[in-house]
């Protein structure tokens, strides 16, 4: 069951909607794309043909137990470049200057200060910590969507919640300075409050398609420290 939340909407054109879907949900067969977009498979094949010619998608033919192989489509690196990476060049340049002038300690202080600033800003937009966890997560998803992370959340029967970020809006900066990723984990833990455990179970920089966080309410226990 998906937790209600404000999420980013796919752009209007058919090809943009296909790209958005492949970015959000990962590799998909033609029929699945058509089902998700509520259009015909023929329309999807036409869009994919154009996107393939532009170098924005690629495919593999995967064997099935019965019948012909299924053609599964995925985004290319060129397509990923079409999604926003907020102020990428400026951010990387600034990080390089800080590292050159002040070393790793300087980077640590910079990212720590940035995280503290984010925590303060997010808290002004979050429900009170006495509110149900799913409402707090939904608010966090909304904020992350507004910042370009294509976030969504879903709950599991065991009471945990997954927060998924289908796009990294600071990818270039994070590749240069992985401390930004540690800051993101700390940010989520602090704004969701005590008695909540947040664990990263998928990590884009580690080779996963996206970042996924497992969120669990642990009443009476403080959240884990930022270093865990």
C-alpha cells in the first residue's frame, strides 16, 4: 500500500512520460509501460523507437519460460543527464575549492554545516513529531520531490516504511564528496525524530539504481547516531 504523498508528475509529452516512467520504475517491458501510461502498446513502441534513435533508451531481449523473449527497455547515461542535478557544476567547483584550501577537514565542516541548515529548513515544513510516522514520512517525501529527487514512499505489512528516491538531484556533487550522502541519512533521522530508525538499504553511489531508506518506528528508543 502506498502512503499518500505529493509526488512529482511526469512531463506532458508521450516520450517524456516514457522516460519518466523508466527513470522512476527502472527497466520495463513495452506492455508494462503501456499499462502504466494507459496507452496502447503500439503508441509506446513508436515512442521507444524515437527514443532509441536519439540514444536515450536501450533494450535487452530476456528469455521467458513460455513464448518469445520479452524486450525490456532501460535508460541510457545520456537519458539520465536530462534529469535535474541541482547546480551541479557550481556545487562541484565549490567543493573542489574547499578541498584544495582546507583539505578533508574543511569538507567535513562544510557538509556538516549544510546538513544542519537542511535540518532546520525541513523542520519548518514537517508535522509535529507527535504525528503518526506515515504522515511525517509523507511530508518528507513532498519536500524531497520539490527538490527534484522523485521521491515516493510505501508501507509494508511488518510496519516498516520505505522511502525511495528514484533520482539523485545532487549526483555530481555526491560523486565528488560522498559525505553528502552521510548528511542525507543524518537529515532524515533528525527530522523524523526520536524513536525512529532510518537505514539506507539501496545506494545509488554504490551501484544501485536508486536510494532506498527503510524506516521503522522504535518507541522509547532514540534514533541511531549519524555515524551508524
